[in-house]
C-alpha cells in the first residue's frame, strides 16, 4: 500500500522594517505562532508560487526563532517565503457568466462535495450570439462528431446567468489574507512598516 502524505501551504502575517522581515501573528493564548490560513494541496490555488525566498540579509532574529529548524542531517534551515501585502493578487473570486442550467442544478444540489466543476461557461457576448441564432434558425440539431457519435451543441435556452464563489482561487485566498492582515494591523509599528504574508509548506 502506498501512503500519500498530506502537503499544506501555511500563511502567517509578518512585516518588513529597515530591510528585515519579522513575524507578527497570529499568536494563540500560549504565545505560539499559528498560520492564519492553512490550505491542503488538494484545494489550494497557485498563490504560493507568487512568493519569494527570504534572503539572509532580510532574516531577523525573531523570524529565525519562529521558523528555523534542523533537518534530518542536523543542518539548520529556514524555509520561509514572503510576499508584500500590496503585491497580493487582486480581483474577484466571484465567478460570473452563462452556465449550463444542468450544471447549476448539480452545483446547488451537491451536498457531499461531489460536484466536478462547470463544464461549459460562455461570455455574455457568446450567449447573445447563441440566442440570436436560436431565434432566427431554431434549436440546434444533432450532429455527428469525428468518431461518429451523435452530439447536439447546447442552445442559448440551455444556459442561465449565474454567479458563484470559487474558493480554490488565489483571489479568494488573497481576500482572506487581506482581511486577517487588517485585523492584526498596528499603526504603532510606524509608517515605514510594510506588512507581508509569510509562507511555509510541507
């Protein structure tokens, strides 16, 4: 039997001041630094690819205290990356468009997480063209594909306008991270502070 190890991306709040990067939180009641967001590889976006390794010149003693460890060869390592708050991706995690009605029904009726995603999404412009075609020429008729199988192109009447939150996007993860940074923001640190997101994985 092959054991599949879990892999997680962990995000913390930090800040950069005078060229050094420091951890900032969140800390639990016992003073232990905890990730503000922890995503398994199965559900994570590619946000982690946006991060940079912390250089030796940027490492503060506080950062070293929280993240440095000894590997299997007793070698000290500091595998932490960072991204400035202002460089977090922007955009909405709410996806909109014209979706197949049957897919929307399957999505809304999904109680156990079995929904495999929307198979066909079209823009308002494509929908308008499909609607005009349907009004002028009627519904699409069955055709055969290259392998001889019968297939009917969906009609405009098979679609509906819909919006849903996509929780597996970097826009969603960035939205959550910004909210948590705002909750931990402390102006007493000074105006020259840049807030950062710290990332570890494994």
